[in-house]
C-alpha cells in the first residue's frame, strides 16, 4: 500500500430519511472550522455554521453519515424541504482488510 487511506466524506449524498423517494437534498463536501460545506444539487457550495447544526455523526461500522440541523436553522431553510435530519452512506475509495495492512 503506497498511500494511507483517509476518511473522505466529499461527495456523500444526503437524503431525508423520512421520505422514501430517495431524492438527494444536499451533498456533503467538507468539514471546516466554521461549519460544514454542503452542495445543493445543481447549485453551489455553501456553509452551514456549527451553530446551525445539532449533531453530525459518522458510524464507522455502517458508513452511515447523519446530519441533524438545529430546529431554528432548519425551519428557516426552504432547501431542506421540511427535513431536520439528512443521512447518507460513505463509500470507501479503496477496500481494506487486515491482511492488506499486514495484520
């Protein structure tokens, strides 16, 4: 292995888990010191400040990414379409197992 794998969340599609149609609402781009950078499909990157977020979680076992917005922030953002939580699944860029790491 030449490069160490990193958790790269750029491009994780986020959907409203309360709606089954699976239409993307946002795409996760980056974590910054100011907040999360999200992309609204067919639009531009924008900043969601940390104050606008209640919880952001990554489950390393399942790859599930969950973004929960503060109620005040969510209610003022029409692009969320009434959602307060978005979630998606992180996909590894390479497949690792213990053997490939020499363990």
